C-alpha cells in the first residue's frame, strides 16, 4: 500500500548572523507497508518519528526521496486525499476549541467536494452521530465543545474525525501517550476493533515498547533520523540485532525474568551534519574504528534487517 524510498527532510537553521546550516531530521528512510498490517515505529524523543509521519500525510514537504501510494507518487494526487488520515498526539491542540465536536468530526465530509454534492445536512448529522457511537461516545455530545471532555474522550473524538471519511491508512502519532494507563488500554482496543471492522492499515508511532508490542505486527526502530532495525514483532523482542534496539528493550519495565542491563553513555549526535560512519557509534559499547568511518546499511534476512557492521 505504501512504499517509501530514501525519504529525507532537512530544515535550514541559522547558526550566526549570516551563517546557515541544514538540520537533518530524517535521512534516507526506506520501508514498505502492506495492506492490513500495523507497522510500528519506535525510538526516543527527537529521532524524527513525527517529522516522518507529517511528510507521509502531506503536512510537511519532503527534501528528498519518494513516497508511493499503491505504486504511484502521492504528488500526482491521483488517489482520494482522504484515504490517508492522521491521529495526532494531543487531541486538545488538534481540535478547534471554538467549534463543537459534531462540526469538527463532520468537517472532512463537508469540505470533500465530491461528497458535498451527495450528502445533505441531515445525512451529515446522522453520519457524525453514528461515528460518535462507533467510538464509544453518546450522540448527544454533538454540540459539546472540546474543553468539556476528558483526555480519553477527546482522543476518541480525534479518531472519529479521522475515520469518518473511510480511510485506508491511518497514521497514529503517539496517539495514546497523553493518556493514563486505563484510557490507553481502552483506546488501543478501540483502534484494534476499528482496524478489523474497516480493514484499516496502521503506521503506529510510539516510544512505549509495551504499546508497540501490543499493537503492531512489524516494527521499525529509528535513531537520529535513520531506520536502524526492521523486524516482525516476535523476532525483534526475542532476538534484537542492533545495539540501540537492545538498549531500548533493556530500558523498558519488565515483569518476571530480569533482562540484561545495558546503559548507554553520551548523547545523540548532532543532526546539523551527517556523519560518515554509524550515527550510533558515539554511544555504542561495541563500536570500532570501522563504525566511525563507514556507514552501515540495513542488512540481514528478508524479514529482519539491522544497520550494523557486526550483526551476530
């Protein structure tokens, strides 16, 4: 359904009165997303996950590479623009506080010129009420405003607005990170139910490995704007290949058998300039001279790849 080839994004920032440098937020990312799959994207804050998501849905222009939707570039606008929707991290910021939630949810249908000629005001109201009930809210909430809801309810409203156009692919950008544990579980179960009912495909972004493990079929690990490992869920957690992935798994809370302790030293490298070697070399406990001089590429088996010179 979605193919990304060498996708990059850089931002020009000033480092002095007249000096200017490029900040490389995402650098030559490659992946495929199959229909019906939930693909997870995990990494620490600032690694480029949200920037990648915004490029996929057209909120940010790309600096390089290509995004193919069903085999054709998305720039050609050949597909229904509502086939790709996004659920944002903070529903309070993504919902207009001056508009009642019913109008916010129905707005995507209203501004769709192809459907605006076929849908009446009454039909639009019924569609919004039905989708409210679909996400576990009362249809009487139509005229309420975002500030009148809890965080979990606002996230359900954001989900309703995303799925009312019957999309094929949903990009979920930290869609449960602002919720407490009980509401997280409810929203995650709702997303799984909607995935099955509407045959949805997900790109699910999170820094919570437990959430990623619960939701995703396949997982990508991102570090400093680059994909450092790709694998099915079970393979990634049982046999991580990249040192950064091992450190992420070791840092996650666990119950039962203790995991090997792996504490990283140092800070993420500067993204103002691309390094010749591995971006993780400055923090890797197994780094060697080759890691500083030669950039590793994703290698390994067909379904489990890692960007490391010393896999195994």
